[in-house]
């Protein structure tokens, strides 16, 4: 088994296998990978030629009132059924976390179905209200996202207040 980081897919077959894995793992249909222009890094695990897990990190500038910061969002975290419970999710998150430091991200976010999974990676419940663009309905939304998680990377504490994600969440 090997862990690979990618800034973009060069091989179409790898992209196709990753997309298949994501669609297989999520009950709703996700026709495409996230926005390439915001993608900082993907991490995948491979067993021989098969893609068995994937996670991606997207970055952009975000703000709370007049505090502007560089934030990351971790998305499309999946591990193939037969490989679950072996720590692969945690390994991928640890790899992406090293890019949080390298890219001088101040705050990292994750929107989870099962928040408990990410506690050992240092993510904690996000209680701030968030404003984000819902690309399914094509409209801006504002609410406290149940399952929202936050991890402080830089020195500044995340202030209270509405986090303007200045785009969509993953
Ligand atoms: C969620 C998922 C990525 C976890 O992958 P995994 O490789 O099995 O997870 P790991 O083995 O690295 O476990 C990480 C931590 O989560 C815990 N965990 C794993 N599955 C869990 C579950 N279903 N419920 C609660 N905790 C769980 C592990 O005990 C571990 O905690 P620890 O580090 O304190 O020991 C995988 O189950 C999956 O692909 N599910 C379907 C898609 C999905 O829901 N993706 C997440 C979207 S937010």
C-alpha cells in the first residue's frame, strides 16, 4: 500500500478510479470532484493499482467581520469499505495537516457526517454560524452547520461571529 499526494490528476485512469470510489462511498451522487482552482492537495492511498482512499484540501481567504484569514476545508474523505478501521482516514488527515502548516493556513474546517472520527486528528466542534454558497441551490446560506468542525493551525484563536466562507463548503 502506498500514500500519494497530488496537486492535480495527470492520469485520467486515476481520476476515474477516485471518482468511482467517492461515488461508491457516499449515498448521494457526487458527479464531480471539488473546485480545482481551490484545491491545495489531494491525498490518496493505493493498493497495487486500486485507489482505496481519498481526501482533499481546499483553501481560500475567509473572514469574520474585519478579521480575514487563510482557511482550509477538508473534503471528500472516503475509505473503501474493505479497508476501513485500519487508520487510513487518520493517516490522510495527518498528511493534509502537514500542508496546513506548510501553506501557513490559520484555521482548518471539516464538515462531517460523523464528527467523532476527526477528534483524534485535532478537530473540534464548530459553534460559529457560517455563511457559505450552497451550489446545489445556487444561493448563499447562513446557519450553524451541525457536524461542522474546526482546528486552529496558526496562533490566532477563531473569534466568535459569523464565518464568511466566501464560497462553498466541501
Ligand atoms: C469515515 C471514514 C472515512 C473513516 O475511515 P477509516 O479509515 O475507517 O477511519 P480510521 O480507521 O482512520 O479511524 C479514525 C478514527 O475514527 C474512529 N472511527 C472510525 N469509524 C468510525 C465510525 N463509524 N464511528 C465512530 N468512530 C469511527 C476510529 O476509531 C478512529 O479513532 P481513533 O483515532 O481515536 O482511534 C470511512 O468510514 C468512510 O469512507 N465512510 C464513508 C464515507 C464518509 O462518511 N466519509 C466521511 C465524510 S465526512
